[in-house]
C-alpha cells in the first residue's frame, strides 16, 4: 500500500537549504488581516459569541478573593473553583485581545479594559506585583520563596500546577499589550515579572529545577517575551532558569525521550527554548526545538495533526492505546504545536512547517469548536466514538481557555513578510492591509472546495517586489499553476518550497493560484493496519450514527470533558478488505461541491456500506470513523478473531466499571482528587504508576451506588512492599507482596465492606498507606466495579 504523510517535507530543507532570501520573517499583526466569508470566519464569529456570553466578574472572582477584595459574584465552577482558580481569566485576556484585533468589535475592547482595570486593583491590593487566583496563594508563595518545596508532576506543595495557572495571566497581559496595544497592561506585566523574579531570587538553580518537575506552562517563554518587550536582561536570565533541563538536555543531543511524558506539559517548554534561542542566537537551543517539532510531527502525530492519548505521549511504535481509548489527542497540544510551528517558520521559513500548520488548523482546530459554540478536549480516533463539547457557563477546562483563543488567531500566519516581500502561506479567504508598504491584498477563495485562489493587489504606487506563494507538499506533482493577469508563470519552487513571482506590481494586478488535490491513504505512524484518507490537506471521515452520545454537552463535573458513553465493539466497526496495494484507489468522488467521497464496496460490515467520507471538521454531534482497520481477503479471518477476542474482554470490563483512575497520569489523578505524602509516579513497560513510602489517595465516584468491588492493578518494583488499603477510613486489606514476582502486572479484586455498601456512599476514597519502613507496590489502575 502506498502511504505517506503528505504534509511532511524532509527536514533538511529547514536548516541546510534555507537561503538568505528567506532569512527570518515577520508575521503581520492580526489587526492587519480580516477574514472573508468561509468556514474560518464562521468559526471566528461563533467563538466571539461564546466569549461575549461569559460573565467577566465570575472570571475575576478568584483574583479578587486572593487579593482580599470582595468579589461581585460567585466564581465559576469546575476547574475554576477546584484548584486552577483564575486560569480561564488569563486565557480570556488573550482571547479578547486576539478577537478584538481580528474583528474590531468595540465590546471586546471594553471588556478587555474592564478586565485589566479590575486585575490592576488586585495587583495594587496585593502590594508586591502579584496577580493570581491560586487558592491560599499568599502562604503558598511564601513557602516557595523560603525553599519549602514538595514537587510532583502536577502537585506543588499540595497545589494544582500553580505556575501553569499564573502563566496564563502573564500570557494574557503580554497579548493585551503586544496584540491590542494597551499600555497599562505593560506596566502591570513588569510589576508581575518583578514579583516572580523576587520570589525565586533566593532559590538555587537546583531548587528551581525541582519546581519545574511540576507543570508550569510556558513560564520561560513569557519571561523571554518580557525581556523582548522591556529590554531588561534580568528577565532573560530568569527565562533560562525557568527552562526545564530534564527536557532540554535530551533534545540538545537529538534524543527522543518523550514516551510516557505528559504531552502538553512539554510543548510550552519547547516554545520557550525557541524563544530564548531567538533572543540569544543560540543555535543549539534552536536545533533542540526543531528536533522536538520534527519528532512530534513525524512520529507522534496522527493525520489531523494532534498527538497523545490520555494526555501522554504513547510509544512511537505502538499507537494501539490511542486507537482504543476514549481520550485521544488533546486540543491544547495542537494549540501549542501551532505556536511552536509559527516560531520555527518565521526563524527559518519552509513550507514544511506550513504544511503541518495548515493540516492541524483545518482538521483539529477548526473541528474542535461545536456549531453552537463549545470546545472539545479530546478527539478520539477510536472507530465510532465521539467528542464532547463545553457549554458557555460551565466546563472550564484548559481546552476551553485555549479554545477561546484559537478562533481569533486564524489571521496570524495566512501571510508573512520581510522588509519588502510578501509570503502567502495559506489559501484562506481574507484581506491583508500592509499600511507601511502601501499594499492591500484581497484573497478570494472557497478552498478546499475549489482548487483555486485569486489574489487582487492594490498599491499606493507601482512597486517592484516579490510575492512568494507556498507550494504545498500535497499538490499533485507538476500540477501547481500560477497566473498573473491570466498569463501563466514559470513554476520553480525554491529550497523552502515557495514559488516566487518578482515584478513591478501595480493596482489591479491579479494572481491566480491553482493547486490540484489528490486523495492519499495514510497509515498511523507505527505502520499498523490502520488507515485514513486525506484529500489535499483535508482529513476525511465518515459519520456513522448519533446514538448513545452520553454527555455530548458537558456538565460541570470533573470528568465531563471525557466522552464516557458506550464504547462500540471495534470488531463490528467498518473494515476495509482489499488486495490492492494503494488503498486510496478505493475512494471515489461523490460530489466536488462539498468534498464528499465514497469508499468502494471494500467496507466489510454490511450495515456500513455506502458511508460518505467528508472533511472531518464538518462532522459534529455524531459518532464517526476517521481511521479504518484494513486487511487483505486472506488475512480477514485472523484479524477478525484477534480483534474480537481482545474487544470482548475489554468491553465486558468497561460494562461493569463504575469509575476508574489511571495512577500516575496527571488529569485522571486530578479528576479523582489525588492527595499524598512522600509519593512518586513513574513509568514501567509504557504504563504509568504511583507508589509511596508515605501514602496517597483517590476519590472514586459511586453515584448510582452500584459498586461491589474494587480492582487494583499492581507490579512489585522491589522488596518490602507492605502497605494498608483503606476505603473511607475502613481497613480493606493489609497487603504483603514480598513474595510476588517482580516485573509482572497483576490484578487483585477486593470486596467492598458490607456496612459501607449499605451506606450507599456516592464517593469512595481509597487510600494506600505504606507500613513502617516499607513502601506500597507500584499501583497502575484502580477500578470500581459493579
């Protein structure tokens, strides 16, 4: 079968072949670009409605509370009052800044100024430059400054990722100043930067690196940008100190050590590495960031540009967990990967970056917003599963914060420029107004529904310069055409895969770009027997049905972002059976007008014959198939048996599961109210675990009172695993695993105490407590069973 990732160009182009002609570009301000009618403008308008529906005073409540001021209303719920208090407020500053720049809507500016003014009151009341909603922040930050540090992957001195939380405020103030031009935001930003400078002044580099084990967002990126804004080098020094060496060092040696790591924790760090590299001209750090990008894009991303399963990087040679799980790629990851891609492109322009950027923008970001607003956290690739959407007044997850920003930022990389030339990166209906150079472009297109784009030029006076047009990797070989005033131009792509047209341009000149698309088949990166179909940059998928969409619009529960509805058996999913080498030949065009296709009668399950493939972003509020299992006629029987055997066991277990927590993974632990002392998490045979020489606990939900047993998955990592297990304070078992075989996984079921079941408790706390001079075993999963 012929397969290739059509948006990946050999990365040698990105360094060795970048010419002086392309040395360093600038993006245009979002305020210089306006979207014209099309799917992106529609998404932008939907997002703006969502943004305007939010109650600013509820977003501000955590900041006022922590500053000792009286909040006007009660804070929002969900993550906003359970540890990440205030994180959405920071995102809201960025969302307002970009959306105002993109649309000019004065209500957005009014709201932004109101937010800034209220946060300024909090900063003044705090008296030391601090702005934040971290619960009980005053004593927390005092302990940090004194070197009292207990850091895990998501818990720092018992707080849920506090630096990650306040990073959103830094980023919001940066955007309010640099995107929207509010001077007051700069003054507040400098005071806030001085606060963190003073906070960490007494900490050694070693202590700070311990803190950086905890998810901290893009603190190094923010501090580097503050240096850029102010010119004060002390912030750059601090940005370097906030760069996590455990992640940086392997990348400096071109080593992929990402498997098992929480994906979105790492991407912002690398954005910071690249930002620092730009300011210091450090090629080693720039190469490290580029290596990370290449690794994630080429080996860890699926067709729509997303990566990770249950928020973590899976092994590059095994994507089975992603195919099987409800919790597919996280939208925040793609939000941050696009930030990194933009930086790398502007530093060393290559169409390879934009090929990925375009693929992710069309297929993940555009699809992550519901038609009536609301944002998606996980996008499963499990056949016949679905996505869940937030609602404007509840469900304040991280992907709601980044989601609000995403759809106001579409204009930031359609075009780019150097001192005199323009780069056309994306075929998106839009206008560009380059006031400084007296140039206006109007790009008219219905791409991808038509394979053409037309650019009309208006100039204050005729001028000689070049317009560089991206030659996408997905365009049919030798088929791209460029016409100027209906006269065909010679097509010759440079090393960065751009077609340059240099001439003396004048008002009324028209460029017509023709980019014929073809349909290709792409396997998962691990080359397993799963395939998706891609037409040009558009990932195609098929809606299967709208049944059992439990929690489609999320409530305010801690796990409402997960599509927890019934898992449909994978052995009953549509299956491609073909002896053809190129599976793309099975895809036939139904209608060009809406890019609908059919897969020929090779789909094996009779009830799914006639499924229509359409661009993935157009499928909403439905179950879908994006990746198809495939086999030959000879291999059909063995594949069916293998899938069925595995599925029967998995679905049977899923059917009797009341609740479960994957130990050692960030969000599952946070969602189950993890607490602990002298506890650590780790990875063994690509599975996460938690153990302790002290104790740790989780709260499991038993809303319907159905639980009868609790199952724990263990392995023994060393001698002396003696520990007690408690349920709601009742001793469940005194475990002694000294004789257990090391290095193997095993499950133990425990019956819940009869008296406890009679109480019909809605929450069951399980606690693992090491006995004296001992430790717990490695705990991988805790599952409450009917």
